[in-house]
């Protein structure tokens, strides 16, 4: 069974204080790892897809990286508007399904 | 594009009542997904459709849950009878291809008393 663990569960940063979120996964034949952002009262919003170890994707202050067992979401000089829950979801090769982690709640204080 | 549209946004009902949640996917998307989100279990896939046909309903928790997609622009998720443990946020999502990114609606928050 595919498993995903995100850490930490919650992270509080000061504006400009860089950090990383972790997504550890166990899937058979990874066919992509997805990162989503979810604001309170909203549905998840797609950020990145990574397909192979060593791949990196960037969007503004966010950079996602992938290894064979983990993915990291690095946040550089965050701003309060980066506050959200960040979800990762690997897709296993045996089926189409995304297995979502429970997310990391990021709060960036001004 | 208006995105994925769900209704109602909030529903409060009593145990035993029938609940119907509705979804309009993005035009042109061939795949439609129903997810449920709770604090304990996170986001769980309930069922998905391809070209209006249910492909996998293995995530539907019980026979009390049913989903239909009568046409490309409309889907329903029905719970009958509802129970307090069904309280959750139900999301509909659509995508152009199976392996692509999902576009989520804003969700329907269900509270069963």
C-alpha cells in the first residue's frame, strides 16, 4: 500500500526566514509526485509535478526537489501570503491514484 | 473558465437524511474525481469517472454512498442515509488527462448532526 508522511505537521516562520517541508513516500514504481497548496476554505491548487530523482521545479519563492524516497519543498524568504497548507501526493505505477499526505500547515508571520 | 463548481458550499443535516452534493467540472476535462477530506484521514479518493463512466469506486466507504455522472458537465454524490461520521469536506476535481494535474472545486462542507 502506498504511504506518504509529511513533516512537520505545522511550521511557523518569520517573514524572510527560509525553511523546508518534507514529504517521505513509499510507492511502487513512482509515476510522478505532485505538490499542492491549500488555502483555508478552498480546494487544493496544483503547484508542481516531479517525475524523477534529481529533478527540481521552481515557482517564485518555492522550489521542489525529489529523491527516490523523499521530496522537499524549499521556501526561500517567505512572505505572509505563502501561508497555507502544502500537500504532497505521489502517484504509484500500479494505478492512477494520488495518495495525499496530510499536509504541512505553514504560517508566515510579518 | 469558471473552474470546478460545487454546491452546496455548506450543508447541515440530521442523521438519516439524504444528502446530495453537486459538481460541474471544467469544460473539456474528461476525468472527474470525488474526494473526501477529514483531519484524521486527509484527502481520500472516493470514485472517479472517465467520459461520464465510473471507472473505480473502490474508495466509496459504504453502499450508503453513490455517485452519478449523467453528462459531461454534471455529477452528483449522494449519501443515503447520512451518519455523523460522514461529516467532512467533499471535493470534486477534474482533469484533462488521467496523469495530469487535478483542478479542485472549493468543496462542500457537510455536517451531519
